[in-house]
C-alpha cells in the first residue's frame, strides 16, 4: 500500500514529520527492504533519503534549536499554544500523530526565519546530511 500510494521513493511533494521518530523510520525501512537495518548512521541516513526524500523532520530535534522549547511533545505543543484536537495522550497514536503535525506546522510558521533544510535530523542521533 505504501508503494502504490506513492508515499516512498523520494516523493518531493510529501513532508514527513515525526516526534523522536528514528525508530519509526527504521521500522518502515525494515518492512520495505525485508533486511536488517544498516549498522552505520551514513547508510541509515541514505536509506531514509532514498525512501522518504529529504523533507523528513523530527519535531523533537527541531525543538532543540530553541532553548525554551525543551520537553516532550505535550509540553512543547502547550508552549506553542497547540491544543490536542481529540483523544487523550497514549495509547491513542492517532491523537499523538495529529498533535505532532499541528505542533510541527505551528513551529514552522512561528519560526519562519529558521532554515528547515538544516533541521532534518533525528533527536538522539547525530546530525546527518544527504
């Protein structure tokens, strides 16, 4: 389904936003390739770029560029004035995904002077380039 919908292989019209999501992309790459993940960061980054393009953002990583925006997704969303639209915190992943998207959009809109192209990396992992 992911393949038939055109969600992978660098579709430049798609922006991927996650919160602390390196494991999410690792899981998806594992499903798509049916192989073990690469053991080095450069290879993993290359696979992320190959399958998902360069517009891949981790909200948690992005928040690290602003000292006042430290903490979990719930706290950062609250600081940015984003309210959870539905559901409750865990285990409703759909609710977390929507909150992440709304927080990413609010952050992007309110911090327009930041260079997003230099912010496509993952929290807890080395900054990578493609």
